[in-house]
C-alpha cells in the first residue's frame, strides 16, 4: 500500500512538471527550449546559405558593410529566446565578406590569432570543415568580458570569407551546446545565385 501511494505521488509530481501555466513566460521559455528539439531552416538563396536553428530562436538579416566590417556584404544574426535575461542568451552571427584573392585560410587564421593575443584570453584553434569546405575553428574564453565564451568558424570559397560565430557566457554556452553543434553541422554554403 505504501509503495502504491509513493508511485501515485511520483506520477503526480512528474505530471505537474509537464504542465506549465501560460502566465509563467520565463519558466515556459526555459522548459520549451530544453524539451524541444525542433529546428527551423534558415535559407537565403541569394547568398547560398542554409542553416538549421532552434525553433524558438529568431533571426535578423542585414545587407552591406558596417564601420567595423567594411568588406561585409551580408549578415544573418540568430538570438536565443528573448524572454530570458541577457546573460542567458546565445548570440550567433553568420557573415559573408569580400576578401582579397591572395588571402589564404592560414593568413586569415594568423590575423585573428594576432588580434586575440591577450593574456586574458584562452585560445584554442583547430582545423575543421564548414559545409564540407576546409575551415578553422577558434574557441576562446575572454576573462575580461564577463567570462564570455566564443567559437568562430571561418572558411574561404570563391573570393568570399564565410564566418559563423557563437558567443555566450560559458554556462549558457554549455547548456546550448547541442543547438550550437546542430547549427554548425547543418550549415550549407552553396554557389551564390
């Protein structure tokens, strides 16, 4: 009898965890992002980009250069759900930039490493692929900027630099690692229309 009573209590507790009242937006957002594995597909045929991203995230597109990136021709930014505090958000950028024909992937990697040469930054670099194209990945934590973790993957194709960057606080980064890996592995870069 005691065993049956405990099983009923456990079933009730488990059931209550699955029912989330709509008035608790913040809690609902947290549970939704942890329980859902649905992804949407971002597609931009003009720039030859196709990326899966979590269904509860949003994205923004921007054409043209900016002051800090004068060679950029396109950017799409992805943001984790807006109902969380800023420190719980993941920021993702996919950029397409014009480059000089003489710039190699190793040259680009060395430029970034030189810019990151700072005692407060712990940098790891490795070769990888992005959409089947040779690429490099820079993974670093910046102790000076509220313990930010950043992963950047870059590749060069047909005179264009493609970069996919993820930034979040380390614990937020770890919580979203499956989504980040899905975005990286699903990225497709095709010929620009």
